[in-house]
C-alpha cells in the first residue's frame, strides 16, 4: 500500500504558519480521520504553549514498528508508540519541527480490547503520549512519570469525544 500524505497548515496574521501536522499512513482503516488527528495534534501543542510547531504522525503496522523498536531501543517486539524528537525541538526555537510519532494501529486495537475501551480512546491516549514525549516529557523517574501521565489523562479527557 502506498503512503498517504496529508499536510495541514493554519495561518495566522500576515500569513505566518502557526502549526503543521504531517500524516503518513501505510496501513488501511485508520481509527481516526486525518482531520481529527490534525486537530488533536495542533490543539494539544497549543495547550502545551507551542505557538509554531510541526509534528509528523506515522500510522504503521506491527512489522515496521518492530523494526523501529529493534533498531532504536533494542527491543525485538512491537509497541504502541515511538517518538523521535528533532534537534530543533531541544532548544528554544521560533518555528520548531518537533519530530515524528510512529503509532502501530494493530497494537492500539489489541490494547483497546485488553483495557475494555474504544479504539478511538486508546488512539487519542497514545497520540497524546507521543506529543508529550516530543514536548520534553519523560517517565523514567516516578515524579516525572506521575506528572506526565496526569497531564496525558487530562488531555485525553479533553479531546476524547
């Protein structure tokens, strides 16, 4: 299946780009529409105080996710989400390309069944999780984990309809 590409730019005063979301889809039957994904990404970034940012979201299958997880984290299995920040995201920049979020749709579907929630809710949760990582949040230490997951759940409840 060929890759689907969607780029949405919102323009502010004087035509300056405010937010951009690139969506690449290499699997059929996305859980949310590209418009909804874009709205969540852009709104979450605004809530996290980004005024100008770009994020790429890749909707992939387990085989590609397993390859990425093996290559970058030395884990020979699939996972739900991987986030890769760009170097520009590390500093204070005027217009940031924050990075890429890879989401395994089959894994999201399995997790939704295990947790007894809808696929849409789990997708929103995992997308928000990826956005938080690109925004600098981590969950290695308990204090950081508590802060990140509390914010994640607040945002999930805000966006999930």
